[in-house]
């Protein structure tokens, strides 16, 4: 993949991969329950993002401040 004539960095790591400025690493999983947890790191973030995916595909994202939630809709 190219952008402005230069290639975007890609490399496999021991437990994941690097793509551009992002580093994705597998953190843990539960084979019986079917969930997995990935970690996303970038140079600009002071903390990592944890991405939890259930066997049905539900995604939960959290960082050092806790789980991210959808903003409530404004009812004005």
C-alpha cells in the first residue's frame, strides 16, 4: 500500500503485527468462552487500548480511564 509514493510500514511481531503507526498484540483469550482480547498501541497515546471481542462479535474497548461507552443521545 502506498501513500504519496512511500510505503506504509508493516511487520509481523511475535504476538501480533505493526501496521503504520499502530501495533496490535494479542493479549489473552478464553477458548471455552470464546472471547479474545487485543491491545492497540500508538506513539501518540499515553496508554494502550484494550479491545475485547466476545464469541458473538460484541466489542468492548477500554483504556486506563475505563471502558468506552457510546455517548447518550441528546434529547433537547
